[in-house]
C-alpha cells in the first residue's frame, strides 16, 4: 500500500481523486466530494476499486504538477531506459464529471498495463460491466460510468477491466472516465481531450496568477492556494476540510474520521487566507455559504455542514473496508455534527466582522444572525461543551471555548460600533467583561503559571495559542508568554506541536495521535506576535519541509514513523501555511490584524 505522502490530488472544484506515485487512482468519489467512492482501494485494496496505468516491467517514477496548475504529470522510466509520461486531470467547467488520462511516449517503446476495477459504494457493489465501441460502461443503482480508451480493454474473470499495450516514442494515447446518473444516461464519447486538458490548465494558471504573495516561500504558498481552491465546492462556495475519510491520525489506530464536510471552526482562518492572498471573490462565496449554513435557530447550529449546508451527517461504519494500513473502523458521516461547541459562534462572528471591515457588505439578515448568536452565548457561555477538538468524552469548561465565546461578543460589539446597526452595547460590553474575567480567574492555573485545557485542569491544549491571536490578551502579557513556554515544554514532539496529550485528556478514544500541523503553524504566528521572528522562521521552514514531493500536507505528522497521517490533503494545514507565510512576510499579516494590533485590512 502506498504511503499517504505518495498520493497527489486531482480536483475540478466539485470532486477529487487521489493518484499514487505508481499511477493508480485509489480514491474517487462521484459526483461530489462527499459521494460514495467508486475507487476505494485507499481504504482497502484493489478489490475495492482502482484505476492503474503503469509500465509492465519495474520502473522508477517521478512526478510534478504543471507549474501553477493542478494537472499532474508522472514520468516512468523502466530498467531499459524507456520513458513514458502519464498526465492526469479532472476537467473543470464540465456538466458531468470527467477524468482524463494521457499516456505519451518520451523515449523508446515501452510495454504498459492497465487495471480498471470499478466498484461503487466504497468498493461494496460490483457493477454490471459492458464492453462498448469506445471502451467500457459500468452500471449499478443510481451510478453509470463510461470509460473511453485508445486501447482495447478486456474483462477478466473478476470483472476487472484489463489491457496490455505498447506505446512508441512520440505516440499519445487517451483515456477518459465520465459519470452520470444512470436514469438519464447517455454517452456520446469525449471529443478534443487535449483541448479540455489545456483549458483546465489555463483555469488553474489564471487562478494562481491572482495570488498576491511575493516572498521567499512562493512555491509553498501558491501550492497551498491551489489546494484550498481544489477543496472548494464551486456550486456553493463551501470548503471541505479534506477530500478523504478515515485516513488515520495514528497508523493502525481507530482515530479515523470523515472530513469531507465544511467546518465552521475553519471559517475565520479561511477568510484571512483568501483575503490576504488576493482572492476576494472566493472569500465572498465562503461568507455566503456560511450565512446560508447557519441560518435558522441558534440552538440548532451545527459545528459542521455538508457541501450545500446539509445538517444531518449520520455516522456509519463500513465493515467491508479494512482501513488504510488496517486502521479501522472506516467511517462515513460524522457524529460530531451534533455536538455543542461554543467556539464556532466566535469563529462565525469573527468571520463576519472580518468581512465587514474588508468591505464585504453585511446586510440586515447577517446582522440578525449575529444578534441571535450573541443571545445564545449570553445564555450558554458558562456551560461545558465538547470543545474545538470534538472530544467524545465528558464535556468540560474548555478554556478555548470560553475565549471564543468572548470573541463572539467582542466582534459583535465592534461591528455594532460602526453605527450601521442598533445593538444593546452596554449589555454586550458587560457580558464581554464578565466572560473575560471568568476565563482569567478559572482558566489560568496560578501554580502552573499557565492557562490550561479546561477549568481546574493542570495540563495544556494547543488551542490556547489562540489567546493572543484573537486578541483576548496581548502577546507581551506575562500569562501569555508563560503559556506559550509551557506548550513548548509539554506539547512539543520532534519540533512539532500536539493538540493535547491523549493520555491526560479523556477524549473517548484510545491510542495516541500525531503532531497537529495547524497548531504548529499557530505557534509560528504566536512567535511572530511575540517578536521571536527567528524561532518562527525556523519552525515554519521545518513545517513546509514536511510537504510531500508535490507540496501537499495532511492533518498531522507522526514523528515516530516520520510520516504524514490523517486525512489528506488537509485544508486547515494549507490555510495555516498561507497565513503564517504572510505573517512572516508583511507587517499587516493575518495574526497582527486579528489580534487587533493594526488597522483593518483595506
């Protein structure tokens, strides 16, 4: 099985595929990011669905994305020196999903092989396969897939599509996969595949060309911006946390979750990354998605939503999949959507405040939502919750949750102070002061000289790094300084930051987890605010060195196995990279702006 870092991402801003270094598409969900996979070998084996094109004999593979693009080029060289290039892309702006694969002979002739194993519903359904004049079709239930091929594909006894073919130097062969609902099925073949691929390349180049970053980490920032766009569901503007489910936070462990949804927690980070990097349109789309998703009663707000704002994300386990490197269970859906997390109200109102001061219009409906959220915080801020990390253990009075409740009220006050909307400012100011006093009294451990994970605890949580970033306390406050030092001492693993110590936090799960990459970027931001620029730069350089050969980061890094772990690629990791790069490069970076040290973004 390929390592997580051996995969590359394809996307058309509606769906995504993961392609391994050896030319196998082991993950593809159709028609949306969160749909059932027709290729699910990533979480099982080839029997659960894959599409592999590679040399027949042993080979060495090298790959790269085209410059400023999401089109992937993999070059294979066999033992005799023959070279062939495989180019993969999901075509943008198509009415139906379309995956193109091009095989081009570079040097000498080379024997190639193809394995096409289509298995719907995460590898559980063997479809009805038919050979056609253009290649193959596969039908089962609501799904129909058509595969167009320049070579003849046969069916073996296991109902796999197979082919062996020779490609000459200078020769080009095309393969295409299209999906449509079975009940409206019709397929007339793919014309002009080269034109479609080049049009997709231009789409990505035009998007990446808008990036305003101009600094020493240009390649990492550009790739992160492209990844963030790739994880955006274009019809609604929602940003999925990752295109995968159940890639483990611990190899062979059970901390495996479905991340193909949109988290409120990520909203402000996303808004800052998009606005600072020059992507105002995408920021506006994200803000509109947020408003639609949270509309309704405040006591019914989810911590996460589906791509179009769906609220019921029922969690199921798929027992026929053994899991990535036997990390089980494999889950779809996410039961955490039902949790109470006070921090999401702070993230939502911080996002709206940032949008307002950045010139994105806030209408009466948006303001009404903010008022309802403050009312909810007034009634519930002193209650325990499950916290930012969605623990499945007992609720606690998490310090970070209280801080973000304070942020919710603070940002609503700041929005109201512009004079555009009426608000009970005196009542809100008293509430803000009361929450602040409570946190400083109960969330700070005087013996430890540090804020702690929750009230009365003596252990830490990396979310405490948000205290100076959101402006709750200034970065030169001694309590902040000592908290950051304590995190360095207790949560560092191999130069990177854990979310928390799993053996000291009852999160309802067994086993350990890797270092959380976004938290490590937050430490970079804290050090920048504290004036520790050299430390911040050094850690940032270590973090971007963890990206794989095509610049992608997962959720976590396992310092023991020295491998990327968790769902991949992870939007929050790349969002945090973008923000930290700007924090290191410009005086008015996201961290300084959010901590209220500077004037608003213009």
